[in-house]
C-alpha cells in the first residue's frame, strides 16, 4: 500500500465514522430534545433544553467534536 492509498483509506474511515453518528434536535412539547442518532437512523435522547438556540448550539458542538476526534 502506497502512502497515497494509506492516506485515502484513513480519510475514508474518518468519513465513514462521521456519517454513522449525528446529534440532532427535536421539539418535545415545551422543550427541545437533543438526540444522538446512529447510522441506522435509531436515536435516543441525551438531554433536554428549554431553548432551541441552546439545543442547536449543543448539537453543533457535539457534531464538531465528533469530527475532530475522527
């Protein structure tokens, strides 16, 4: 495997990991639920926020952190 092929394989693995999990926000009555969704589309609640802006900020931060770790 050449260096270029190795770099391409690492980049593909990083992209695949990032595609699997995503943090999203859904309205839940009078609050906003932060959900973690896996590659199969199944999701589970992480926490609830009173404002949409805070929930969106948390989701954006967690998604960015996930990308940086990959």
